[in-house]
């Protein structure tokens, strides 16, 4: 933004300097030559075009700044929303490496949220065959795939527990999203 502001100031200074040169040329006893008049007019036109371009660029910078602020606010809202979801949510790449997780996932896996990123999901699962099958189903199936599997989650320094892993590939994101939730303890049979 400093460079644009600098350019705008320099353009305004050049316009003022040109106006001064035109006034001086008009005060000369002998009339300025047609070549001088033409050169001053051409310079005046070029500076006006530069001023208009600077104003348009300034407007675009303001629009870009507003769009960036809106995108950041939306991203922060989505992250806040993910943190209040009462389910453990993890985002992974197609290989199963965790990109990020919500606070519930961090608590479930007993690892700091900032330490989740870069860890393979398989570190926290004992049923790796089921996990790899789920990864293949979600990541290698054309279209938007989803999967539900029962797995045993092994949190760091805690007892393993049976859970349901629900995964889905996102349509506009290369990542997959995974939800971990407890299995019903006493399913109702009719």
C-alpha cells in the first residue's frame, strides 16, 4: 500500500509541476512554440490518465482489502464453529496425514491441537486395515464419497476405545474430513 500511496503523491506533484510550467509558458513575452504547447498538452493528458489509473488502482486495493478481511472473518467463523462441534473432527490429506483438528479431537486423542498437524491418523487407530480401507473408499472413489467404519481409537497415554469413524471427501478441497463419535453402548433391538 505504501508504494501506491507514494505513486499517488508523485503523480499529484507532477500534475502541480506541469500546471506551474504551463503558467510560466503562458507568461513568456514571446509565445511558446507549437511544439512546446503540444508537448505540454501531451504531458498533461498522460498525467491525467495516470491519475485516473491511480484512482482505479486505489479502489481495487480497497476492494481487495475488504475481500481479504471478509475471507479472514469467514475462516475464523468456520474455525470457531468447528471448535464448538461436540464431535471430534479431523481434516487429513489423501494419505491420512492430519492437517488440523478441532478442540474435541485434540482432547479425545490427548494431544495438543497445535501438535495434531502432520501426524498420521494411523498413529491413533489400532484397526489400521479398517482405516486404510476407509481412506481408499473416501479418497480414491470418483465423486464425493463417504464412509462409516467402526474402529478402535488409541489416544496418547489413555485406554483405547471403540468409536465410529465417519469420513467424507470435500468437494472443493483436496482434504478429507473425519468425524469420530462414540458407538451406542446399548443398541436397542426390537
